[in-house]
C-alpha cells in the first residue's frame, strides 16, 4: 500500500509540478510540501484537499485521498490511545511500586518491633530466673540456718545430760 508521501510525490512529478508550484497554488508553504513528501508529517484534511485542487485531481481521487488521510487519522488516534494507556499503566505501576515500598517499610518496622518484644521477653525471662535463683538461695540459707539452730539446740539439750552424767560419776566415787 502506498503512503501519502509516495502518492503526493508521484502525482506532483507526473503532473510536472515543482514543490514551489504546488505550494503556491494550494496556499501552503514549500517546506510543508517537502515534509509531506518525506513522510515527516501528515497534512490536515483541509491542506490535503487544497493540494488535490491545486493538482487538478478529479473528485474520485479526492475521495481516495480522504480514505488515505482518514486511515492516517485513525492510526494517529490509535497511537494516541496506546500512548495514553501507556501513561496510565506507568502511573499505576508507579503507584503500585510506592505501595510495595510502603508495605516493605511497614514489614521492616513490624520485624523490628517483634525483635524488640523478643528481646524484652528474653530480658524478662532472665530477670525472672535470677529472681527465682535468689529466692531459692534465700530459702536454702534459711533452711541451713534453721538446721544449725536445731543442731545447736539439740547440742545444748544434750550438754546438761553430760554434765549430770559427769557429776553423777564424781558423786558416787567421793
């Protein structure tokens, strides 16, 4: 399928027209005609119709030209729609990345808190174990002290009997 640029160049050269002649007859700049023929840009429908009239084309050829320009317009609109969709997709992707980053930060914070809670629990367990050891030592000390007191009391309770026995031994021999 021929492009508009090829079609315009072919019609102009077959008709023996220069770019300057077509531009002057259509009321368009020569640079615009050059850009149209290179495919650097597409003319508006009005500019394309002026070129057709300047080239002396029949109405059937103008209708064919309309089909060409309509196709180009549809293509341009499709590209524009794709570009807009691309922008929406990139915007959504950026938003999703931001949300993911926020969730990562929240997860990191939760992990740090959990780690701190874990450390707090370890510290508390250590304190509880130390307190339990201290209480066990106190209890053992009390038991040992009570045992010593009991043994002393028993020892003291036996002393008078020894003294009595010792005294009993001396009295009969006297």
